[in-house]
C-alpha cells in the first residue's frame, strides 16, 4: 500500500477526475470501484441492437465553465448536441423549459407578448422560476405560473421526489425555469454536447495514465476502515490519502441514520423504426407513471437506420437494498443536518476527502463535479 499516495473509492466522474489531476502532479493513485465497470453513472455501452445507451439515465454535458470544458476536452471531442425537451400534453407536445414558443402554443402569440412585457416590468429578467411566477403580484403572471405549476411541475415532481414542487428544495425546481424568450434549448450554457465516441471512452482516456491503477469489482469499504482518526487498508494503517466518492452515511455505518436519496428503475425498449419521438427527451408531466422517455440516438447523434432504443425512468425512494443505486440526494433541512453530523465525524480524519454528488450530498451536475475536483486538487 505504501506505493500509493491516494486511494480513491469510486470510479465515477468525481473519482476519475480527481485521479487524473493528481496523477499528472506525480501522485500514485489506486482506484477501487464496486461495479464491474468504470464511469459510475455516466457509463454508456452498446445495447444488443448496437445502439449506444446510457445505462444509468441520460447524461447531457453542459457548462459555462471554460476550465472544466477545456479539461474534459483533453480526453474527448464533443458532438455539439444541444438538448431539447418537450412535455407531453394530451393534444400536443410543448417545449420545456416552458418558453415563449410554449406560451404561444397554449395561449396564442398576442398573449405571449403581453406576458413578456409584464415579466420584464416585474422581474427585470426573462428567466423566472415557476415558484416566483406563482407568487407574482401580476395576476396574468401568477395565472401563467399556476398553469405551468399544474401542468409541467406538479405530477412530474410528485413522481420524481414523492413531494409537491412547493415542498422540494426551491433550487431543484429552479433548475428548469420559465423562459420568456424563444430559446427552447433545455440548457443555455455556452458549452454543451456529448462525448463524440462515448462517456466510457472519455473516462477510460482520463484513466489512461501510468500513475493510475484501477481495480473494478471491489467494494472499497470492505478494504478501507476508519477508526479513531486513523485509516486502515486491508487491516494496516495507511498514510495514503483517501478520496471517498460514495454515500457518506454508508462510510460511517449509518451511525447518525440513513440519508434520504431517490433511486430510479429504468426500462429500455427497442423499436424497429428510425425514430420514436420528435425530440431526445419527452417529459410526461400529466400522465403515466414514468417521468420521461429518452431516445438515445437523438442525444448521441448515432446514425443507425430502422432501429432505435428508448429509456423510461421510474423514480422511487431509495431503501438501500442490494443492487439499488442512490441517484439523487433529497436535500431538506433535516437531511442537511444529518449530513453535517457525518462531515463533523469525517473531520476527525485529516487524510479523508469527500468528493462528488454522493459523498458531498449535493445535486451536482457533471460540470460541477469536475469543477470541484479541479478546485480541490489542482
Ligand atoms: N421538473 C418538472 N417537470 C419537468 C422538468 C423538471 O417538474 O418537465 C422539475 C422536477 O422536480 C425535476 C426538477 O425540475 O426533478 C429538475 O429537473 P431536471 O431536468 O434538472 O432533472 P434531472 O435531469 O437532474 O433529473
């Protein structure tokens, strides 16, 4: 073990990005990954029909952070895909985020202009969260807010989080604001796209460094133990720093209780046709028990005629059963407080570093994870 300066638990984006930055500084790295593959939830692969699919849900890279973009661009080219989403209404689909095109579809062009003027006057911006619209002083805007709340957010959020939009962390719903412009891209960031070949290829390129050793199929917590401020690896005290990217409550044996997460069940379906739906993702905001359907070819821009694969997402409470994967931290005052207790415990271990969506218990996007590793290790 003395051969390694860092032991990294988890080969997802957080672990791999940390590994690469540190390896380039000359540190010797050992990564232990529980799953049989690297990449964590950005892992993608060809399915039986030769379609590239995202095994753990659709991932669309987007950022305004040039440093993050430049860093990842050393390991992949990008396909320049710009994400488009529509919500499935009974009569038609409307673009999401709800924008002037959606407003025109629902209310007509004249009304859209009036609403734009109202919003500029009250908010001085063209991007407003649904909750702010609902609470608007302008009756026309609060009526629009109520419409969007009821038809875009309510049922989707109940399926996704088991709670109403008014009950979830406001940061969550404001990820998808109402936009008073004709820009119907899901993300407005300067840089967006998917790795030209695949996420897995990008991850493997990041890991391809003489100072990095990767071992898959190994549950790090069976080998790494924390006790009285000291870290042990295979029973021996280690001086190596430990970067932990898994669930922090699990690291400490759930001693303060279980942090709440949401998990997802995925259903893949392959159809013998060129195209399944008009855009890459269709959100089911008023019907069905899945939240959304994503058609992979439309994200990856893979050319393959006569066949297409889609994925339906069914969210539910994470219970920590074998094989279940926690995808989303459920941030509430109570869960943040519990997480804080774990962080206090972690501070007894000066060589332990918690990084990533799970370990930091934050609803990070991919770019935020990489930004965090650059900030910590560069
Ligand atoms: N949301 C919604 N309806 C939509 C899209 C989003 O209610 O059509 C809400 C929902 O609560 C969701 C949150 O906005 O969890 C954030 O959406 P985002 O697309 O960012 O979720 P992710 O892709 O991270 O699952």
